[in-house]
C-alpha cells in the first residue's frame, strides 16, 4: 500500500455522496453497526460508493470505482430501534483492490483523488453561487453540519449537483469529473433549464 493510499470499509449504496455533502443513514445490519463502532472509536472514515446494480448482499458486489469518504458527524437511536447517522462527505477516492470479509463487510484499498488546490469560482459562474446561497438558506436544521465555502469552485459545484434533479449515473459522472470548473460548466445549463422550467 502506497503512502497515498489507505484501506477503508465500504458502504455500497444507491446514492452518490459528494465531498462536503450530508448523508443520513439508518443502520441495522451487524456488519455496519460494527463498522460504525470502529469509526466512532477511531475517529475514522468509511467509503460510500454507488452500486452498479443489485445490492451489497451478493458475494461479488458491483460498484462504481470512484466514491467519497464519509465521517459520522451525528448519531441517535431512532424510534424504530435503528441507529440513525448523519455523515459528511470528505474526500474522493478511487478503488484499487477490494476485500470482502466473512461478516460480509466490503473493504478496499483506495487512492485519494482530492483537488490539491482551491479553485476560485470563475466570474461567468457567479450567478450559480447566488442560486446556491438562496437554496441553502432554505435547508432544514441539518444545514448546520455544512461547512460553506462559496469561494471554492469544487464546493459550489458539489452542492449544486446535490440540489439538481439528476439521476445517480449523472451524479456519478459529475463526481468523477476532476476539474471543478468543468463540473460547473456541465451544471450551468442544467440549472438554467431547471429554473426556466420552474418559472414557466
């Protein structure tokens, strides 16, 4: 394992998590309860990856190769007895090799794909920042777990992707787009069309 890689537990889901995004989860399977316990004790992360099809109960689970690490920021026992988690996405990664343990937990050696520098939001996309600010103001109480950075093109593009009515495959393609300016360029016409449709 290289210095730039790390082994983490995987949580395959039918959803895409972006860095800085919030993900509520309901946990009840023993393998994931154990994983949560280890993450809380060690202040560590797990990886959220999009299922390619089916579910993660099969022996050979099929997922996207690029995912996002998640850190637990809040948890509570729910009325139905399940464990409720609120997780925040941190860093993008690419899966190198996979391991499935006897309890069914999937783990992987991953290489981190973080943008290494802050890219300011270009002038032509500043209108998107205004739309995003207005949208986040209307979020419910979980917004307090966000860490806003409206000057960062990556953060802005990730939040816009979450707010738009896109399918999971489209979101996965956006997650795999390395250049945050290019990601904003892909999102701008979608946002414009969405706003135009809403006003008609």
